[in-house]
C-alpha cells in the first residue's frame, strides 16, 4: 500500500482512521507494508483510508494504477508506526467515538490491504459510531494456502487475546464489539476461549461478538463456547446455506459441518441456539455480487447497517423498528411472526432471524457440546 496524500482542496473523499494490530511480518516494501509471513513480535500501525463519495455501498473500489486517485479509488493517505501501548492508547483517545470500539478480524485468503480496505468500507457503510481497530493475521492470500492460514490463526490467538485485554483495560473504552469473518471467527473464538480459561469468563467490556460466515466445525464451536465461561458476550452469527467457500472448507475438512452453513430454523439447531442464547441471522436468500456468497455481511447495504446501527448498540432484532427487508420472519421462543419493513430496500428476499428470548448464558452444568452437536450429514454439498 503506497500512501498517497490527499490534496488540501479535495472534497471527493471521506477519511476513515483505524488502528491496525498485526502478527504479519513487515514486507520492507512501502507498497505492501506487511506480507503473509509470521512475525515473532506483533506491531501496531495508524492507518487512514480515503473512500470516494461516488460508489455503490458494499463495494471496494481498488486503484487501477498507482498513485491512486482519491476521487475514484480507495486510497491509503496515512501510515504511521505505533511503537508502544501508551501510544496506542493515546491514538484511541484522539479517535474516540463514544467509548465504543469495533475490533475486526478478517478471514482466509486476505492480504494486508484487503483487510484494511474492507474494514474502512464496513465502517463507512454501516454508519457505526465506534473506533475501528483491525486485527490482521498472517495469510498468504492463496486459495491453496488453507492449512497455512489456519495454523496462522492459532499462531495469532494469544496476540489477539492480549490486544483485547489492553483495549479493555483502557478506562476510555466503554464496550467492545468483535466482528470476525470466515476463518477469522476461529481466531476470535480461540482468543475468547483462552481469556475465559485464564479468568473464568470473558472481559465484561467485550459486549458483542458477531461471527460472519463462521468457518468453524460446529462441534468445536460448542466446546469453545462452553469453555469461555460465564457470563458471556451477546453472540450473533450470520449464516448462509449457499456459501460456496464454506462448502469447499467442509470438503477439505472431511465433510464436517461448518457453523456458517447451518439452517438455523431446522432442528436441532433452532432449539439449541435458542437455549445457548445465540442469535442467528440467515442470509441464504440475500443477493449480492459475491459469486461465492461468502461476504454478504459486508456487501449487503442493509446487513452492514444492521451491524453498525443495531447489533453494536445492543438492540434486539425482533421489535417493530427492524429495518432489514420486507416480510422479515422472526422466530422468538418458537413463535414465528413477521416484523418490520424497509421502505425501498434493495434486499431481494426475506431474512430469517432466530433469536433467543434473552442473552442469558446456559445454566451451569449444561452440556453445550450436546446442545449444538451437528448431525452426521453435512448441510453443504459441493456444487
């Protein structure tokens, strides 16, 4: 990523400031900053991204050439290394948005700049009032690098845990939302599990955990969920049965069911998710330009707004003010009803929301693994 300063008179772009923590190795190249190899020492960077005003929500407009044009392209306008935790806290206070922090963890097959631009797009399109923090882990950004990337998430789990601890320890931070995508959901769950094992529970400032297209063995997720202790954050998962990337992951892992591909309205998932206090949003019928159907959470304008304006503020999804799409079906405590509407919405089909009646954790002694145990037949088949 080559930093390209904005002209002082430029009014054709919006700037997004973010703090980037990474376990990637510095590339030594100003055009890329970090590569996909693993660094023995995490690092932090202050990054600013400009977003052109004229663009379709949900899209990232990549520069066709360098230097990029801020009027038409996503452009990095500032890169500054942050050397100490104190400097990181100072950055946060300078960019404070009501004390709310969003920590984004990207997925498989991502370059450093992919995750930076994606977070900038999510922050802008969602309209969220939060300070954005990116945690980017070593990915070789190759379709054949699945196993390397998976091991890189394990390599990075302690660094993410420590980053969350430092953030939560800052008095200026009121609450933290974790938004993780794809393989990054594994990293997020492992870090929270480690925190729970060490302390008996997840830090109380970590209020919301949103898992988009989670590439996790469903039985393993059940164990991770149980071992992070009580009380737990509020969990929301975005699933889609037409997710081709998760179908490939299921094939690679021996046809093991992936959490992000379940049908949350079908048993045993429906009642088990409700008992666990996990909200599931089914995006199967939502249409985006993503041919793999794996990035709907960020590419659908309505869904990304849901994240920034509803989930991060702790609001429920099943009241009369829901604005997702016409004819939304909500399932609350086993009772289905239609709720809300979105005037002029671009959503092409209803969403299904499976939401528990409360965010309470499972009672002590509950067998979470059994509650969320997957069936032997994978819900996905390669197409």
